[in-house]
C-alpha cells in the first residue's frame, strides 16, 4: 500500500516563492552584519538538555513546558535547541574564543524548536536569525547592536517597526527588586494565573510581562525596576538612551518588559509590529553579562538578539504580493537533434546570469503555452529547420515583437 506523508504538526514547509523572500531577508542580514564586523557561526541544533536548563532557567516557560527533549541511544538527555544564544555561548567557551581580540561578534541563522501548541505566529519549528557580541560592557556596544538590528530590518524592507527598551538591573540591584515584587504580589497571590503563582517564588520578574488579563490588572501598581536600579545600571541605561538619541533611533521605554529568559542583565529590548496581532515581536534581545562565566568561561560581558524569520516574512509578504520569478528566456526545443543546441544556448545565457528554461518535450504549441504560464519574457525556438539554417525564431511575449536571429545575437536581445 502506498503512504502519503504529511509534515509534523507545527513543522511547516516553506515553499517558493516564499523561500526567495527568506533569501532576500537573509542577504540583507548578511550584508548589514558584515559591515558591523559580525561573522557567521554554525552551531549544532542538538545539545545536552542541561545547557538550556542552566542558561534559560528552569523557571522559564521554555524549559518548564516547551523543550523538545529526549534520551538518545547512549542514554544522554538531549534537546533540540529552543534558541540560539546558549549554543553560541557554549561554543565561545569551548573553543576559547575569548583569546581572540575583543569584541568577538557572531551571527547565526537556522531552525529552533519549541514544543508548544501551534498557533498563528508560533510553530514548533521556527527559524531565527540572530547576532551575539562578546567582550565589552560599554553601552556603546548595546547601541551599536540595536542600530545594526534596525538597519537590517530597514534593508530587508521593514521600516516602521517600534523599538521598546528596558533595563532589568544586575546581580547587585535585582535581588532587592525581586524581593520588593514578591512583597507587592504576596497579598494578590490568589488572583494571579497559575503560571504567575509559580513565578512568584522563583522569578517574580516574569509576572511583569504576563499576558493574562487579571495579572495585567494586578501589576498596575507594582514597583518599577527603573526605581530600583543601582547607580552603575542607571548610568549604563542612561548612556545607551543618549546614544540612541544621538543616532535619532526612536524608542519607547517599557518598564514592564523583562523578556522570558533568566540570563538577561541590564538592557533588554524588543522590536514589534502593529500588524502582527498578539504575537507581535519580530526581534528581541538583551545583555547577558553573567552567562559566559556561568558556562565556565572568563567573566565576559555579552549581548545579542534574535529575529523570527516567519514573522518578518509575513510582514513583507503582506506588503507586496509574492510571485514566482519569471524566466527571461524560454527555449522551445523541438526534436532530438535540437536538444544539444538548446542546452548549449541555455548554458551560455545562464553563464550571463539569465534565468532560462528549456522546454524539453511536447509540441511547439504546448511548449509555448508553458512559456506563457511561466511568464517568460522571450521565447526562442530551436527545431530542425533552425538548426539547419543557424537562425532562431524569437518572440517577446510581452510586446508581441518577433524576429529571427543567429545563435550569437540572442545575447543582444536581452541586453
Ligand atoms: Zn545594577
Ligand atoms: Zn499571569
């Protein structure tokens, strides 16, 4: 019996022409990132489960509910990566990249995995493009990374996105703030959602960005981290805002933004679009000054971001209608003898980066019909008569103009 397979739920295929759009987004990223000195790093998509437990945090939604983990044949607990930063930090420590001159800057792209209920804007396999920078605590680096992200989004064709910023403090000032939050939420514990009740002890910061209506209502009077920052954190954040002002990069302060991952310190940011509904973040990131040393490396301040390809692609395809690229030339090849001439003519055009299709089989009429469906600009006909005379008939399908030309002159048609 024959079996017709379908893709796993939440792991969709991406088809042309959308893949071409993805390529365009990736090219924009590669060009912009290179100018900022970021080179690509390719890490494994499968890692020890412990890596994410230790970095993202056991109390995070990702680790608590969404990990794609299993035991491999060697009895090791492994996970498909739910995000890119932990692997890049692991690689940075493993290969002693701190010995290279600072700052070390990397970008990555590839699939990530989270086992959650698939919904619009969220899949179990999703694709991210991100950047990480190691080796400086200077707020100039925060500003540079954010400016680079905005430049990439603009080059990809996505202006008019909003940037939200916050500082969530450091190991000196955050514990006291967490305690203030615990005390504030303690009398309201019963009113919070089950997730927030769990977060109250482990990481009360996360209650601040809960999306549940009643949690939003309760937190309205909660203390703000901006009032609890230590002098160093306040100075760092102030300097970053000053640099963004100098760059005329618009931003909004969002005192409730904490990001879902435990490893962030100081700067956190999100880029959102009003056109995406509830899942509106297209990119997000922040500083993680403690993670490298927690992974056994030297104390290394670091920061990064990740952008979601599916959402970027959705925004772009909403702005322009996608269509398949059209061949510039369709070579109708008639009869066995014409095949070699068709192939060599096509190859010569392709060597000049022209998109060419050869219509290997079928009658002239059916080949012309295909050329028309594909939206080809020109049709060139190569049959036995043409081979004998060395002169090929051509037609411009757009203008209806037609003529005959020698094999060499075909190139002139297209210039
Ligand atoms: Zn601080
Ligand atoms: Zn909640």
